[in-house]
C-alpha cells in the first residue's frame, strides 16, 4: 500500500449475488459520498471488483458498506488487496 499525500489504495473483490442487482451503482454512490476515487466493474467470473483511492478512514468505511452491499445483493465473499495509488483516477467511475 503506497501512501501519496495521505492517500491509500485498495482493491476489493466481492462475490455472491452481486451482478445484475445494482451493486456497481451502489458502490459508485457510496464511493462518491466518501470522496473516494477509482472504479467499480463486473468481472467475467461473476464477481465485482472495486479499485479505491482515498484516506484510510474513507476506505475503511467504504469497505464496511461494500461488504454489506445493496438490499438486492447477497455478498458471500470479500477479498481486500493492498494496491499502489494510480493518479490517473480523478473521480470514481463505473467501468463496463
């Protein structure tokens, strides 16, 4: 986990019933509320991947929210990986 001006980066891989239930929109809304940059995307294996950049406190709160997910989702697995900060992301995006 590289720190850049107080920013840290994490990658979260969420599994369960997380595609086709509004999970990416949920993740985008909460990331933006917390001032987190990065992206969310559906993976071909049925998981959702989130790459997040922000303060340690913001990422901890985002992690808590992502682990719960929207009401229509059922999260059965959650993986957290440390990442380096990629300055290309200036906001939070939904990737195709």
